[in-house]
C-alpha cells in the first residue's frame, strides 16, 4: 500500500496493489481524476467491505469511514454489503460498527 497526496487539490489517494475482496478490481469504475488522468476507482460496496476487513485487522479509523460509505449507499448496495459480510463471517462486526456513534469522545 502507498499513498499519493495532491496538496493543491487536497486529495489523498490510497493505492493497494492487490484485491482484498475477490473481483473488486474487475468491478472498479474508471474515473477521470485529473484532466487526462484516468484511474480505476473501487465501487462503493467494495470500498465498504475493504473498510470492514481493515477494521477486523485492527484499524479504528476505518470504522467511521465504513459508516459514512454505508450511509451513502443505496438500499440495494447496503444489502449487498450485508450479504458479503455474512459470507466473510464479519456480519456481527458490521452491525456493531453501524450502530456506533460518529461523535468524538
């Protein structure tokens, strides 16, 4: 994993050269990030599942990211995330994270 930071645009990109979720690279969407610069961007459901996997590995920062991504998903996407979490045996963790507060304590 490595990161790119564009200070002019205030944009940070996390680059992961492998798939955490089978088929995620195939489902990515190509987006023009900068004029003439096209990059594959992971879809929302795979982004949420990646955050869930990172939380399972110990990342506390990913918990809030996951809640934010999940809230911005359609009901169909949310159900897809829940189904995939079940298949990865992470459904209990997902539900726990979704019920947590975004408040800073």
